[in-house]
C-alpha cells in the first residue's frame, strides 16, 4: 500500500521508495531522510485542505510531506502484538 493510504496513527514498515525516472532526485532525497526498507513509519496528521501536507513520523523525526511525495513510499502495515 502507499503511505497516503495508511490510516492515521497506524504503524507500518517502509517497503520501498518508487523512482519515477532514472536518478530521481525526490526519491533519492526521501531515502536520504530515512525512508528506507525496514524503517517504521506512521502518519501522524493531515493538513486541513485536501489533507495536504501529511505529517509523517519515521523514527523520532517528523516530516511534512506533500501527498505526491508520500504516494511514492510503499509500506506494509505492521501487526501490533499484545504483550
């Protein structure tokens, strides 16, 4: 699923960042920011107009991403286990 499809406050794991072209600068920058395979990610909130931007937390860092940028990030929803 795309990060934009993830329900708010639901844990997920980054699967991949999709490149739209060879040497895609936006995809490369997203990976540099920490959106790499295996990282835990969560959509914290969405903006008031057209749910833009998305407030996304990866690790202990939060980023505001445009929906077009977040749609490039493929995630797998994490199954939380009770202790």
